[in-house]
C-alpha cells in the first residue's frame, strides 16, 4: 500500500475521512513511528522479509569504509555536483554476503569476499593474472561496513538485511510485507487516540493492530520452517572447531 492510501485509511478509522483534523502533517510522524515499531517487532521474530541485494558501481580506489553509502555523506575533494552519493545501503543492519569485481569488467569476474573481525593493513590489486581477485575482506564495525582498501576502482554487490526507510511522499510504499499496512494503520490510529485521550480508540485499535502484527510474524516463521536446521560441526577461520545450529 502507498503512503497516501495509508493516510486515508487512518483518517477513516478516526472518523475524519476528509482530513479536517487528521491532516497529513499531523499523522505522518505518528505513522512513521508506528511503521518503525511494527517492523522492529517483525524483525525480532524473523527478518527474512528484509533481505535485499544492492549493487554499488565504481567505488573509488582506496575506499576503506562504505558508510558513505549508508548515510550519503559526501566524498572529500569532489565537486558539489558529485557529492552525497545515494544512500544505497541505508538501513543496513546485517551483512550476509559481499561480492566484488574490478570496476567495469563483466559480471563473471565477481568473487565472494570473507568477513573477518579485524581488517588487514594491505592494499591488494584485483587485476591479477588469474582474474580471481586478491586478499579482500569486509567487516561490520559499529554498524559501519568496512572493506580492505583496493588500489583501483571496484564494483560491489551487498546481500544483507535492511531496515525500511521513513515514508515521505504519497507514492512511498509500506513494503516490508504485503499486509504490514494493517497493523501500521490500526496502531497509528491508536497512537492518535492516545493524544486525543480516547481510550476506546486506543484499546480497540491497538488490539486489532497487535493481532495483525502477530499474524504477519506467524506467517514469516512458518515460511522459515521449510529451511532445515541441523546440529553440525564446522571449522571457523581461526581453525577452532565449534558446534552450532545451521
């Protein structure tokens, strides 16, 4: 559902379909807070619906941090028109895989890099004779994605889990689940009921919103049940064998 439609639903729930007091400027912050809270509850149960694959092309040589793409900070020394790159990694909270290749070469050159706790002080080249890349690693440090600096531009593909972005325009989608608009609308109306001191709206809509939220979580967890889990042993990068669930 689009943001504009969701606002219309909330206005109807609050008995103000014409938006005389439930104006967009009033309800939008409450809706965004509710949307974030609903998604946090869903994420804590199962974040499988928050997975995305994001390519970033032509990352400058020597780049050590991808935080620029997490919050759109400017590159030092670049013209104003080229600053503030798109925040393609905004909301990233869990990295699953990263694939890298030299910038501009065919996609067949992508190779997977490993996650390690401390990045080595190296400056590898990817344009080696076998075309498989050098010792390149990544690490998520303080919720900032860091990589080994490379001495040439690279293309990168990040598979991870992302928090949804704030809703701004009427065409923005409530996209984390096809039914996430139901608890978001009910609980946004309940939040407005708190401000308007209407306990009937607060209790009734909060209960309906929580029930819808629970149903979404139950559905996502049923989908996860199709993935087998088994107790096994595996050697980590450190060489120590550990028991874990997979």
